[in-house]
C-alpha cells in the first residue's frame, strides 16, 4: 500500500494546473461570469487537445489510457479553477459521441439534476445515461431557468428525463466529488490568505482564534474529503464513491460559506469570487447524487454489512 | 495512489490472523474497570503473548503499513488494545528509543515489550493543562539525583505503574520552554502519594500524584537537562499518529451493531435515523482512508507522524462522540440505562475532545503549523 501520488500523477496535476492558470485565470473567469456562463469554444477545444475529455480512453482510441484516479486529480484542478461547462458529461461521452473526446463537441446530460439541464444553450448533443453508452436524446421545448450559479446556465425540460443510472454513474459522481474537493481546497487557501492579509484591531484577523478555528475546520473537512475521494477513485467502489461525494459536498459548501465569513463584507460582493465557489458547489451537491440519495446508499451498505 | 497491499503484507496479515484465531479465544474474561491490579495483569499478559509470538515490537519496528494491518486485524479479532501498556508502548518507549542512551534503551525498552513494566505519564498539573509549558513541579539537583517536589494530575494508570515519564522544571529562571527536563521516575520511590480520581463514567481511570522530595537518579534523565520540551515534542507527535487506528475499526463495528439494533427495534424505518447512521458509515470509512493517507505520508517524512495527526484527531474525536449520540437516539429511553451497551461508552467518549490536547488546541495547531496563520493567544 502506498497512497501517495506517483511522480506521473504529480506531473499530471501540475500540468493541468499550469494550463488552467494560463488559459483560465481570474480575468477569463470573470469574463465567463459576464457571459453568464456561455462557453468559450476555443478553450473547450484546447481542453480537448490537452486530453481532459479523452483521458480515460485507451491509447488505441486516441486517449491517454489513464484511470479514474488520474481523472479525479484533473477534475480536482478544474474544481479549483471553477472551470465552467459540462465537463463530466462530455468526458463520459468521449469515445461514444463523436467530437466529445477532442473537444469539438459539447455534450450535456439530462437526468443528472432532475428535470434541469446544465449548459443546454451551448450543447451540441444531449444524452441520457443508463445501461450501455450515453444515449442521445432530443431536448424538446426546454425553458430557460434563472440559474443560481452565474457560471452554469440551466434549462428545464418539459418532461422529467429518467434519472442517470448504470455503469457510468459511478465515474460521474466521483468526478463531481473531485471538483467539489478542488473547490473546497481553494476556498480554504483563499480564506487563509485573506485572514493573513486583512488587518483589524492592529493585527491580521487570522490571529484571532475565532477566525483561525474556522480555517482549521475548513482544512479538516478538505483533508477528510481528499482521503475519501482519492480512495474512492482507486477502488471504484460505488458505496465508497457515494460516501466521498457526501464528504466532498460538505467540504465545498461549508468551505465556501466559511470563506465568505472570513472575507467579511467583501465576501458578500459580486466582485469577490467567493460566491462563485459557493453557488457552483451548491449546484454540484445536487448533481448526479443528492445528499439524501448518498446517505441512503451508505445506510444500505451498513445494513448489508451486518 | 495504490491501496493494494503487497504479497508480503498480505502474508503478514494472514499469519497474524491465524495466530489471533487461536490466541484470542484463550484469553480470560476481561476484568472489571475498577480492578486495577487485575487490569494490569490482563493487559501485560496480552503484551507478553504478543511478544512471545513475535509481535511485541509492532508499534515501534514494523513499517507503518504493517502496524496498520496489525491494528486492523487485532481489532477485528476482538483482541485487547494496548490498555495499561499505552504509555510504555506509545509514549515513553518511543521517546526512549529516539532520545535515550544505549544503557537507557537496554534498561527500559525490553521490560515494556515483554509486558513486565507499566508506565504512566506525569505531564499535566493542576495549573498546567493545555499550557503544559507552564508546569511548575520542580527538580533540584543533589549529587547524583534530582529532588522532585510538586503535583501532577490526570495521571492515567498511576496506581499500577512502575515508572512515570515525568516533566519537571529544572531552571525556573530560563524562558518557559527551556527550563524543563524529562525524567523517568520509579513509582516506588519514597515521597510519592497517588490519589485516584473518579471519572464521570464512575470508574477511577486517572489519579492525582503528589511528589514530596522524591529522589530520581540523574541516570534516569532522558535527553539533556533543560532540553525536556524538545524531548516531549517527540513523544506527543507519536501520540497523535496512528494511535487511534484500531479504534476506527472498533467504531465501524459498533456502528454496524447500532444499525442492527435500529433494525431490530424499528427505528431504522425513520429516515432521519437511517441517514444519520449512513452518514457515519461514510465518515468512518473516510477516517480509515485518512489513516492510510497519513501512514503513506509518514513514509516520506521519516516515519514520524506529523501534524496530519492533528487533523485526524480533531475529526475522529468528534465522530466518535457523534457515533454514541446516534446510538442513544436508536436506544431511546434505554440510553438512560447504564447496563445497556454504548451508554458507558457514550460517557467515556466525552474525554476524546479533551485528552491528548483539546479540540481547541488541535485547531490552533492546524491553523498555526499547517496553515501558517499568525500565532496568538
Ligand atoms: C481521560 C483523560 C486522561 C488523561 N490522561 C493524562 C495522563 O495520563 N497524563 C497527563 O499528563 N495528562 C493526562 N490528561 C490530561 C489532558 O492532557 C488535559 O486534560 C488536557 O491537556 C487539557 O488540560 P486541562 O484539563 O487543564 O484543560 P485547560 O487547559 O484548563 O482547558 C480548559 C478549556 O480552555 C480551552 N483552552 C485552553 N487553552 C486554550 C487556548 N490557547 N486556546 C483556546 N482554548 C483554550 C480548552 O480547550 C478547554 O476547553 C488526561 C485527560 C483526560 C480527560
């Protein structure tokens, strides 16, 4: 047993971080907010060329032949950077929906968020996920919804689609949990940086225990979620994946709220990025597997462990 | 990221499992909590059995991964944990191994491993708890001995211990952290009075210790005079490492038993109860993964458990309390009956957020040493 990242995994992670820092830094993030989450198709293709969607395809199919643990590291970075778009759905579709793997197509999924669909405006293909490969469906008369998350346009489908299920669901849940983890880690870092910089009563506010302890709890939640997400990526076990999502949702949502508190009035502004992490994490918490569903899966596992 | 165990590790596991399958059923019944001499005899006999079977040094010598397998398997087999050997095996022993002279290692380590001698920890004082460095018990050099006077409190196992790892102040004029010395005090020395303290769970788990001109040979000093704070930090970092791994396995078993009770008494049909237990299932699974994570990380930083132990202890101590609170919800009014399972454990679990560094102190450690936030008071 050696739970540490391998050198290749480390290199992959820092490569993705470099790419996202260069191509999706703060200015690009705020521009995406100003576009109300409409996608930058050049960026999408660049992500495709970098292998973000083809990562898990066999090398013979033009992929990188990597596994879920590597994909989780990449999606953690995407979560940190608040990279918008139906990243998970497009990755699941890579290899079966033409254009998904290389980023020439944007694929979104119905049934991951009850009757709501994310990024339908930019999607070339709408799929559902059940037995076998993703199944292409028609959107019909979808109505735009005023989305809580400025980076994720939402539509409501006229008829609720079947909930996502089947063999691909585990990866979808896990990669979403990995995004939550990245967001939680980022909120912790931002809160700590602000707490070290902001001076009140003649000292950095991070010197006050009430603030310090908020930050410590943010880190604890992040580290527990990290252990859970990475282990679940390695085992691929569905119960463990659902448990990891529970913990990562909690780390992301509560982390963003605590970060907001540490930022004070600035945290309540549109200008600061704190709300973007909070809103996105609230959305992801509903995606693919809700808290109730994840807890029921844990309860079932517990009952059958007797 | 590899969670699979190597062939050698699996072989170790199956050999241990075979041995436990024979050894555990042969154990006598566990002694009552208040019978300290019997508890000592029981715990030391188990350590002796481990020693004879070649597992005596597992807490020190084995790779962190083998230690983890050991803790997992012994707990699974229902074997006792370290019990009264706790301080010797997990505090004083590792400290002496790291900081002692060859003669000191020779004198003290063997008896700990064979279950011949029991240690206790005399760190806390009535006026020095979280602020351990403010301790005042003084030691004055007199020839080849230190003469120690003062009082200690919350000393677990004091009644039956042979030795006490004792922190004393040897230089009252020096800055607080620089005037402290680490001594091994023989518990049969004249001048020691031990007064048991009853815990809220009803049993006498720890004691007050009054020291009146107790002579401790200079040869019993580990590390240099006035260097005891650094020596102590070595000890404390061990305490916050994998020490709780076996308990996480135990908590997972308890959780399954609580779920079985919930199904038997119908409370499982209440989704709020079911979901609460479900969340705990995810929680303890993640805590186990966090231990594996810390163990793997320790392999890179020279196997001394680092600050990751504080992250773990913070989360674990609260999770354990939540487990017994959830058990109480399942039991309903039966949770008021001390003879029911989990009721006493629920009370005992209240010490987890206090002993070995309170949760507030752990948060300070995480914030200052991991996150680098400014030190404050
Ligand atoms: C079951 C049990 C067994 C023990 N066994 C031993 C033993 O064998 N040997 C031994 O030496 N000791 C032992 N202890 C003592 C234990 O280490 C201390 O109780 C612990 O360190 C806290 O010290 P205190 O009790 O004096 O509390 P205090 O330090 O007085 O703390 C009181 C409250 O103030 C808070 N507080 C204190 N300082 C700060 C700060 N800087 N920032 C924020 N909050 C703060 C604490 O978190 C706590 O809530 C044991 C304790 C228990 C409960």
